[in-house]
């Protein structure tokens, strides 16, 4: 098994046929947004053991904002 050096796998678009790269580009963009690879200063930070319900809700909303293309959590 390969040694894990902390880096996440990524989608490489160089050196592959244009048609394949065109299909994979949105996948790469989404994965980069979710994993924080686009902006390394925007990594998600885990909660400490014993976090309050409010802290858990805020963390879930942070994840939802990351997943939503609009950047909003759409809390109602």
C-alpha cells in the first residue's frame, strides 16, 4: 500500500484527450471546492470532542455552504 503523505488524490486533466478532459473538468472543479484544494487557506477545521449543539449546527452549515455553488447555507 502506498504511503499517505497527507495529500488528497486529484483529477489530472493534462495529457488526456480533450473530450475526456472536457467531461472531467466539472468533476475536478467540484472536488477541488469540496476538499479545499482551490483555496488552501479555507480548509475545514474539525470540532473538538464535546462540541455544543450550536457548534455542530454551524459546522454542518459551513459544509453546506462549501457544497452549494451559491456559497449560501439556505437556512430557513
